[in-house]
C-alpha cells in the first residue's frame, strides 16, 4: 500500500481521487486535528501537516507528500521549512495547482510567493485544465500533468431526476462575498434580462454571517446593498447560514442556472456540482472555468465586464429550458470511469515520484 500525506485528505475532491475500496493501492493519511481543536467541517483546516516539525515527526508514516490547498495563511518561509524537512527525509512533494490565483486574496502577492516555493520544490505538478498548465509552463517553465476534477456528488444524486420547474430560476449565491466575488454588477445585469423573460426569476442567496458584527466576514454596507434587490419584481433574496451538503445539492438542483460572480479565480468545484446535477452554469471569462465542463460564458474579469455577454449567456440557457431541453449533465457511468482513470493516474504519479 502506497501511503500519502495529503493536504488535505478529507476534502471531497481528494476523497474522489481514490478508487472505492482502496483498489488503487493508495492510502491517504487522515487529516490531523489541530491542538486547539479548531477545524472546519470535514476537519482539514488549519493544515497541521504544514506545521514545521510535522514531517520530521511523522516521516516514517508516509511515502509521498501531496499538497492541494489549505496553505492560505502559511508563510513562504514556513513552506520552505516544510520543503527542507521533506528533502531531509527523502520524501517527494507532489503539488496540484488548483488555484493560480487565490479566490480569498484580493492581492495576489502572497499566493504568488507561496506558489513559487511549492512549484519549484515539487517533483511533479498536476493541474485541472490545459489552460492552467499553459500558464504554469509560462510562469515557471515546469510541465504539469492535466487531470480533470472528479465528480462531486455521489451516484444516487447524479442519477436522480431533476425536480420539475415551472419557473426559470437564475441563481447567484454570494456566499460570504469572498475576495473574488462581485455580485452587484452581475445582479444589476440579471434584473434587466430576467424582466424580459416570461416565467423567470432571480434568486440571490447570502450567508447570514456578513450581517454578524462578531464575524470575520461582517460587511454591513454590502449586505444592505444585496438585500435591496428584494424590492425588485422577479427577485428573491434569501439570507441563511451555510448550507449542509444535502441542502446545497437540493438548492442547486432546484435552480435552472447558477451564475458565478467571480472577478478572478482558476477552477471551481461548484461548477462540477452543477454538472453533476444538470444545472446550467454561467461562468466568467477569468480563470479556466470554461475548460472544465460544458457551460455558458460571460465577460467578467478584474478589469472588464460586458453585461451584454451575460444577457446572451442567460438567454441561451433560457431558450434551452423553454424548449424542454436539459442542460449538460454528467452520467454516473462516465463519472465513475473518469474517477478510476484519475485514481490510476495519481498512483502512477506517486510511483514515479518515488523513483
């Protein structure tokens, strides 16, 4: 059995890199629990494996060290210490470049410096799209293996018929309005396009923590501006806590279109969930979302926004819906075959890194 210290291990993306039942011969160590017990649901944050000394104390428990994400708050100097420990104990580093631009950082400088450490030190690089691999090659002169994002939902959810929809629901989930989100211009544009479409509404969801003065994400002025959209005809604003996984899947299955209001970013698990459920996705031109799965695209970056392109994307999805046509959707048989291929590819990467 090949043992991998994965950062993280319990995230859904990483769990679905493995063949069910361990048939790929890879065992990923469970995420260590922080000493103060702080963690997000799933238990992978903050990443204890990236603390100085963890590799030295645990090097006999793993063969390969694989970093995915979770190093947002780790300094480049700390990452260098981890790399030194890996080299000292002859443990190869594999790094999957999920984010060329961190969606939580308004300034890319810190993430760039972190990636300089990881990309330079990694024995092998992986990424999710050819476009991201091209940027990696241009920036660091390193090749990256391109492997797609595996399925997010399980076989039952993927195979479940979509609920009947009497309305065309265009959804924007602002979440807690992280750094790469700019929902206001997107909402302004959607209101005008939906007003012209029969049986169409816009649904805006917001996490309630942006209204909590004690919360890190507290943003009362932005929250008030978002709530104002509820005054428009054909707009529904819903404020609520984080969805559980099942609540999130039910929400995504209940809407016709999910619009991603991202000014910057790289890849998206949200988009993969939409594909699993057959919810049409409308994605921005920034990053490489459009390379992941079939979707509609609108011009939206840090420096540009073309409302007409958003109108066209939503109208295309609407015309498909009005004609009784389904949005692009994953089939479980294809997702299962893809997952097995991804798992085998990771096994081969780990074996090669150990040579």
